[in-house]
C-alpha cells in the first residue's frame, strides 16, 4: 500500500510537528517548561477543580445509566456480530492497556503514603489505615474505568454500528455531521495522538526508573540516566517486534502473559502474607468504598480548603485518566467489536476494577500491616524516599524475596512493552484515518518515536514537564467527552427507536396470498438443506422476487437497486438523510447438532440457511422454503417497518382545532 493511501496527512504531519516542537521545548528549556506547565496545571486545579469532579461524576452516572437501560441490549456492531476475542483475552488486554503498570508502581506505595499522611485522620493510626485503603480504591476504582468507557463506547458504537472510522472524531457525528471529516475532526484526532504519545512516552520514561531500581536491587546495576536510556531502547525494540506480530498475536499474547504473571504474584503474596486478615480487609475495603462512593465522588473539600491534597491526588488522577482516555479508549474499542453494550460496560467497568481492588488490598494492606505490627520502618522510609524501589523493598518482608522481585521486574517490563505496542497501534490508527491494515512501517515508526521522545526528555530532564502538560491538557478533552456523552445518548435513542419499531410494529401483509401447505412447511423446518440447495433458492426464488420488487419501486420513481454478491443478494433504497433501507439475503452455514439427523442426511455435518439481513444487521430468521410471494411480502413488511421508524423519528403531531 502506498504511503499516501495509508496516512491522513493533516493528522499525521500535524502530530509529528507538534510532538517534535514539544520535545524540543522540553529538552532545551526543561525547567522553564516545567514551571509554565505547572502553573497552568495549578490554575486549572484551583479554578476548574470543581469541573473535573463534576465531569467525572457525570461520566460514571451516564455509563451506569446506559448499562442498566434498554440501550444495553444494542450490539457494538451489526445485530448478528459475534465477539472477536474470548473473555480471557479481552479482559487481559483491558487490564494491560488500562492501568496494569500503575498497579506495579503504586500497589504498595499509595496505600502507605495515605497511611503516613492522610487528609482526615491522625497519621499512622488505625483510622489512617482504613482511610488509606478507601482513598486508594477511590482513585483506582470505577471512576477511572468510567472515563475510559465513555471514549471506548463512543468509538466502538459509531465505528462498528454506524460504519464510521474508529477515531475520536466519529463520536461527534451526531452533533456536527459530515464536518467530522474537516478541520474539527482533524484537530480532535491530533489532540488524541498528542495525548497518547505523551502519556505513553512519559510512562515509559518514569517506568524505567522502577526497572532500573529493580535491577539495582537484584543485580547491583547502577542507577543512572544512561542505563535508563538503554532500558528505553531495549523496551522499544521489544515493542517493535510485538508490533510486527500485530494485535492478534503480539499484544494479545503479551497481555495474557501479563495477566498470568500478575495473578501468580498476587496469589503468592496472599498466601504468604496475613491471608485471613487480607480477605477480611478486602470485604471491608470494598464495603467502605461502596458506602462512601457518593460522598467521595463529589468531595472538593470546599469547607476545609485542602487544595494541596486534592490537587496533588484526586484531581491529578482524574486529569491523568482523562489524558490517557483517547489511547486506552481507542484500544478498548479496537478489541470489543461484537459485544452488547451492557456486556461491554460490565466488563470494562467492574472486572478490572474488582481485580484492582484485590491487588491493592493484598499489597497495600500487607505493607501497612508490616509497618503497623512488624516494625517494618524500612518500608515506610523506602516509600517516602523513592517510590520506584518500594515494591522491591516490600518483597523483603516475604519469603523468596529475590524470586518475587525477579517476577515483578519481568512483569513491569512486559507491562511497558504492551503499553508501548498498543500505544503504537492506536497512534497508527489515528494518523491513518482509521485504516486497520496500514503498513507495518507506520506502527514501527510510532513505536520507535515513543522511545526517542522518552529518551530525549529523560536525558534533558523534561519528562516531568511533559507529564504536567499532559495532565493539564485534560480539561479541554473533558469538555469533548461531555459532548461525546450527549452525542452518544442521542444516537442510542435513535438506534433503539429503529430496533423497537422493527420488532414491535406488525402488519398483515406478510400473511396474505402466500398460502403454503402446513405439511410442506414442516418438511422445510426439519430438513437440512445443502449449500447447493441454498444457492439454488437464492438464484431461482429470491433473486427474481427482489428484482420484481425493485422494478416496482423504480416505476414509482423511487431509486432502488439489487446488488448480487457471492452467497448473498441485497435490495437497497438509498436515503440521503438517514440510513438506507436495505433488505439482504445471505447464505449461512450451521453445524447439525443431532448426530442421528446427520446420518439421515448422508453424513453431512453442516446445513445452510438463507437469513435476512437489514441495514443494522442480521435478523436471525430463515426464509428457505418461502415462495416468491412470501419473500415479496417480507420485503414490503420490512419496508413498512422502516417507514414506521422514520415516522417515529421525525413526526411532530399538529392537530386541527375542531370547533363545536
């Protein structure tokens, strides 16, 4: 494929230019850039902190509403679509892309930091321990995943359901229509590229600090910038190899490896830690989190004015999750085709959050217990002095500490590799206009550029500045996400109206002048037609019927056409303002379940149906055995339902006043 046909120039070149400009500023003037960006972030936190808190609350409420409403039955794709990945692979990829690396970095550190310096309790007290776990759960719980879910659901729905590109711009289609393909759309996608690049690059840069600390702890490798740059290069090269393998092999297999190693580490700490106390704490922590969730969701410390604490923790996390949402949301959407919205939201919102709660309890409560009851002051000192080494110091409290540290180090590396290669896939998707089959060189280019950005800024001391600007940039994207919620609600409401009109509006047309002997109908139901039988029916019955109805519409000056494809036929009436009316018939193969029936059919293991497909997907009913009149009646019935949908969408009753 040529370069011109695989990139979207306005997004690709704008992104490269702005990334280069930001890296130049961060490398040449790191201190000044950090000061400017930090001032901007502080201003946002002080003046617009309420908007962050309110916005995230809206996202969570909106996602739960969609999940529990009738919209939850709609599929992310045509009605007949099946999931592309198994539950195991899907959950593994959600977990790895979403916040797997954060659990390694903060699983021990954050609970201990809140225990030592709580906002509302005496430091290092029992109440401080309880509050530490509630705060940690709050920061890493369903709010974070609701932020990701807003972007992911919007992208997946408009891409798989409405055949728009898998790009953030598509979420604005209900609001600005075809203008998503213009400057507004280019700007939204470019912003998403910058957020993804800077988020992954800064995480890569800060993450190698933990890898370097682990190598120093295990092997005595020096802790310095040059070692860290070497680690970035090595991780980027491994990610490049994974990128070559693609989504189904590289990212999927590494994600499954990550989840397996994480579960192994979790089980070991659970068994050799205070097991019973940890299980008790998990139940109590979860209950405390749920009981306080409303109060914490809207808590701004408006009366106590603890701006430093909330700005350094809650608002910082909300900004970080929002700045990462274009990356994580696009990746989640990429791997979620074929699931219902309810299934998708349960999986995205609750499954990773539940694992995160267990992880934080096992590591966080074990660390707090070691400090409270076993005199492990060395652990609190390590957390206070260097967060990157906290996990490895924590393992000193466990048997086989070197083995656990080695597993943890491998897990940190593989998490970074999956973040890098999934980030490359997302950026490539954004800059190629949603082309899933873009050349491999583009994915490799972005994977290597992530490593270059992280290395340059690490050497220049500009990583902190870049992280700050990434978080500060969350405010404008928060406003975009609010628009996404509004546009998604509008589209889902219209989609449900269409589905409901098709399912509930009945007519008698289908049952007139189509008499069929009931015994003949039983013969059709119990038979197992071959592929040849289905093709003969399509050629000799269905095609003439659809051609006849097409000619009838054309004679009434309604533009219609019949399209023939291999194993299927499609009758279409175009509509410039709404979805086309499409009535298709497609041959589908199914396995014969009853082995006795298989023997009767001459040993065949498959039978074939000719099923109806409308514009929004398969309808799961078979017309094999229908005569031409029945097919004509079915087409007319579906067209009547389509008109009923248009009527419900656009009708505004105007009554005539009747004078007595």
